[in-house]
C-alpha cells in the first residue's frame, strides 16, 4: 500500500474509533472492503504476501531443517501481529495452517 493510501486508511480507522467512542456503540466495519472499494488498493503489502506464501510453503513440507524451523518461528512472530480486521481471510488461513502445523509434531 502506498504511503498515501496508508495515511487515508489511518484517518478512516481513527474516525471509526472516535465515532464508536462518542456513541458508545461497537460497529463492525470491513476495513479491507473500505480500502479496496474506495481506493482501489490492495491492503496487503507485498512483503506480507511474500512472508505468508513462504510460511505456507514451509509448513506444508514433509521434513524441515533446523534453519527452516527457525524461519517458521520468525515468520510466525511477524504474522501473529496482523490485526484480524486488516486481512480476515489471510488471518483465518494463517491460523488454520498454524494449528495444523502445531498438531503435526
């Protein structure tokens, strides 16, 4: 996401938080839908996509080296920080893959 889109995203997110605080109501906004619909932008950075694709590749392998286990740990540390509202489909798939991988061994 370009810095312009990121700034607009932050402004919208801040407005939503303020509206919720003022009204006392919790609303459910699809931030990904807002960004895609209004700004024709993809909310996921290229770096995030690459890290997620690498994670999928590694956890689907049969046997892993020590270095690959370490890489998985680093990727999980990064991917665990993605807010659910930012990429619901990605976080759902990531959580499923993570659970399957932890059940493997």
